C-alpha cells in the first residue's frame, strides 16, 4: 500500500525491511580452536578435568550444572544463591561481565567484551568440559 505523506511516498514497510536485512550481522560458527586459545585467560584459575589445586572451581561438567553447587569448592554467598544453571547463554553473560551477571561473586576477572571471543570460548567449554 503506497500513500503520500508530506511530499514523500511511503512504501508499506519496504524501507524498514531493507534496513533490517542490511544491518543484521553475518552469522558465523563458533571456532572451538580459537576458544581454546581464549581459555588460556581462564586456565590460571580453572581446570577442565577436575584435577589440580586451582583458585577457581573446576569447569568439568559445567554445562547443565547449577552455579555454586560443587561440594569441594568454597563459593561466595552470591554465587550460591544465584539460581543460575550454566548453559551457553548464562556462560556468555557471565564471561562478558561476571560482576554484572552475579553481583558479589568472588571471581576477579573483568570479563571478555568481544562477542566473537566469548562465542568461541563457550563452544570450546561445551566440548572440553564434558564429563
């Protein structure tokens, strides 16, 4: 439906649809190998296999695990009461800004602002932390 408004022709949604298509970012598959490299930032405090004495809890089996639920790690009260279950979405939000996602947690990490690096890291964790 075309109509004239103030000297302009409006074409039913055509301009908006074009803008949405042009402005939508290109989708890319996460790169597990690049995620492994990003994990190096995490490796000083977290193991992937449950071994060793680390400052942070093991990430083994993290996908599907409730935050603050490992019995052999002393979590902050904020983490224990967070009611978060780790999946790709919650890990992405947490790694982006840990203090904003779970205020009062003890993880001393500023976060990873780059969406692509976080996508790659989460993909790597999904593979590397399976039980």
